[in-house]
């Protein structure tokens, strides 16, 4: 992993893990990140969800307004990255099957 992961980032991740609801996440993210940062990461996550579901680039670009470069970057992470997207997407998919 990159050297961006350090003591400060670890404290940030622990802070995020301490949040107990979507409402708490919204409050924290609104304070900690700019509107643009939240929109960008939300868009990337939406792209990852759609790629995970097997949707094609054109469909994803139209629905999310993401550039093909962004879609390609997310696809690369989804297929060759650290496994973070797949971890979350698999976990959420299995939780949906329970309900």
C-alpha cells in the first residue's frame, strides 16, 4: 500500500469506524470533506457498484456522469486493486440476501 497510510490516516479510519449510522456519517463527512470531495467519492463508489453489477461503460457514464477515465480507473481498482471495493460490495450483497 501507498505511504499515504500512516498514523494520521489510521486515526481517520478509526474515527469513521466509530460512526454508528448513516446520519452520523453524513454529519462527519459534511464537516471533514468538501462538497466536491463527497460528490467525487460518491460517484466513484456508484461506478464501482455498477461495474460490479456488470453494466457497461456507456451506461455507467450516462447514469453517473462519470468520465470514461474515472470509470476505467475504478474498474482497474475493482479488478487489480487492494480488494477494498470487492470487500464492501460482497459484504453489502450478502447482507441484502439476508433481508
